[in-house]
C-alpha cells in the first residue's frame, strides 16, 4: 500500500511533469495517425485556397472570354476553360470558399442544435425527452439527402438556403448520439454527488455534462463536414444548390459539363477531383480523430 | 419476442403520421398558387381538413394526380419502381461482396499497408460523389469505346443482356459508394470483437488464424454490419437519386428530381412520404432481425 509520503511524491511529480505543448500534441498525432495528418494537410490547403482566392486565382471566376471557350489545359489556363470561356482553375479556387462555407456552417449549426437537444432530452427526461425523441424519430424517417432536397426545393437555389437544407437532417442524428452519451454521463456517481451537494441544474449541465459529451460532438462535427460538402455538391448538381454564376464545385459539374464531355472533359474532371479531395481530407482527419478519441478503437 | 414486435409496430404509427404531417407542412410553405392548385379544389379552407383529406387518400393508396402528366402519382411510380428496385438490390449485393472481405482484411492486419490501402479505398468511396463517378463512367465509355448505355429500360426477364448492359455501370457506381460504408463498419466492428477475451482464448488454444477470424470473430461482428446494410438504405436512396439522373435512368430517384424541377408538388409530396415509409419499414425489419439474432436487444 502506498504511504502518504509516496502519494505526496506522486502528486508532486504529476504536477511537475511537463504539460504537452500544442506542437508536441500535433507531432504525436502525425506520428501515430499519418493518414489523419495527411487529411489535415489537405484541409489546410483548402483553407488557404479559400482565404487567399483573390491573390492566388489567375483570373476572375465570373468573367468569361467568349474567344476562349473550351480552351484546353495550357500554361495560361492550367485546368482549361469552360463553355463561357471562364478559367476552370480560378473557379475551383473560389469554389473552395463555397464548399467550406456550406460545410462548416451546415455541420456546425446542425451538430450544435442536435447536441443541445440531445443534452436537454437526456437531462430533463420524462415528457420532454419523450416528445423530443418522437420528433427526432420523425426527422430520422427521411433519408438525409431526400429531406435536404425537399427543403432546398422549397427554399429555392441560394447558398444560405443550402446551409439550412443540409443542417436540418443532421440535427436528429447528432441528437441521438449526444443524448446517449449524456445519459451515461448522468448516471455517473460524481454527477449524483454534485447534485447532492446542491449544485444547480445549470451548473451540472455546464460543468459536468457538456464537457463530457464534447468528444462525440467534435467527432460528429468533423464527420458531418465532409458529408455536408458532398451534399452541397449533390444539391448543386441537381440544380437545387448554389445558382449560376456562383463558382460551386457541384454546379460546375451539372448541366452543361456532361454534355460537353467529349469535347472538353476537363470541365467535368477537375471540379470532381476538387470535391473528392476535399471530402477525402475531412474524412481522413475525422476518422483518425475518432480513433484517437474513442478508447475502444485504440490499439492495445 | 412477441411483445417486442408489437411495441416496435406500435411505435412506427406515430412516426409515420408525423412524417406525413411534416411533408405536408413543408409543402405548405411553398408560395400561394401551387398550394391552391393542389389543395384548393378538393378540400380548401383549413389546414387540418386538407391534411385529413390527404392522409385519408394515403390510406387508400390515392396520392392524387401529377400536375405535369395528369396521371395518378401511384401509377407513375409503379412504372418506375422495378428499375429502382433492381438497381438497389444489385448495388447492395455488389457492395457486400466487395465490403466484407476487404473489411476483414483491414481489421486482421490493422495499421499495416493492407489496412491503409483498404482505408484509403473506402474513405475514397465515401469522398467521391457518385454523380461524378457516373459522369466519369459515361465519359470513359464514350471517349474510349464510342458507346453509350441503352436508353430504354428492358426488364431482366425480357432480355437479360440488354438489361445487364444498361444496369452494370449504375450498379457499380452506387455499389462502390455503398461498399465503402460497409467496409469501414466491418473493419471497426471486427476490430472490437478481436479484442474480446474469448478471441484471446481461441488464440491461446492454438487455433489457426482462419478459424479464429472466420468462425469466432466474423460471426459475432456481422450483426452491426447487417444493421448497417439496412440503415444505410438512406445512402442507397441518395445514390439512386443522383445516379439515375446521371445515367438518365427512368427510376423513382429521377422521378423525384424531375418532379422538383417541374414543381410538380403532389408528386414530390407523395414520393417523399413513400420514401420515408419505405425507409421506416426497412429500419423496422432490420431491428426485428437484430432482435431475433441478439436476445439482449428484446429484453432491454
């Protein structure tokens, strides 16, 4: 059995142990999760494109040159030009903005609302829980893309409408996961203990429940990010997302791109690569993050 | 088991009524004229009366008439259903054939190059939009073989070869994406099972790898995978919507997109409800299968 002196030493050395720096944590992540690190590099690249699109893009993405329709990829136009003579590379760079904007906002709004409903449902229990659960059941009765399609068709084609259409189907999925996590946290003895000590409901939720459901929340946000970018592309492809002449990746593939496929395959090729690479990055990163945060999947 | 079935059956009734109400409300948000066109003539007046009349119609399989063709929605849908069912079934079969061996391989060689390769291929399948895979398929067929898939749907029992020619690319397109999800699930559930004590016992008994993995681990990790194949039906529907559009297949998925494009709201309303209905029923069947296999579920 450890003596008091030993225990005191243990505590002292624990406090003296160097706290891992952000760089240290990042290096460890790169070493243990090389695929996740590759994903992070792709995300950072996409972010840089979106932020510095004005500086990096060689041409105006909205202005076409009718003398240069369907120009092949060349030194002037690396990815060629489209049917209006617009530079495909510049449109892809600006397209990163739309993809990230929709991806971040749709997954953040959907996951946050879902997480809040999940915590409320788990903590209040009773009728509130029952009603919220039935509401979530109803929303879950619709496949994600179908519900998004229905909402987008009513709201009309615009970027902010796409955010709403994609975020609503996310809510019940996250609510379910967070509710389950919050329920198991609620059962812990320490939560019972702080309640017995007279902690207010607000304090219990803010200080004990929310910090403990952050891991599933972060996992869901990263997982939904890629899915949201993909959903935006699909909706835009179907003509329900961003409207012309917005340089959205999905929109660049819709309508004319397949019909000009034989004459100018680059119009359909490069935006598809951009979508796939972006979503691939988010999925790789999210996957490794889940592996790192979920003790069940750790190797050992 | 009887009580469990009864409970689950009872639970889907409010869900379906709620789903019908939600679809109805979403469709009511549309600007005036169309709403009047759908509901004005027959019921008019109050929203609850309109909903009642629509819901009574649903119970009698009467979903109203298409604004575009003037024919009953149910008739229009039944014409398109065989194609979508064939596509869905074949894609599911293809996905399972690809996914289970790959997922197994990745799990038993966790963190080896095989695992990384399988993960990259499967995360890729999730990242690449299926409509883009479809566009690429058509591009390749047209550019390299000068061949386009036949336009008219021929049922497999009339001319199996013509049917195969038409369906093979859409099936592979949808199947690959679907396989990506199932591969990941097989990998992670098998990883969890491989860490169980009884697997360690099997190893300690000196059993060969094949016996441990196939007879002990795979069998027990298949339950969540079966559930996934069912619940990811949503993916399938989303896949059908875009894939049928890309390959101009006249199935239910494309019917939804066309109806949205034509603002044919009775059709949109009916199809979205019917898709939700199918989704709920499939989820119910999956749950029942799960409970049948795993007694712990029905006693919870």
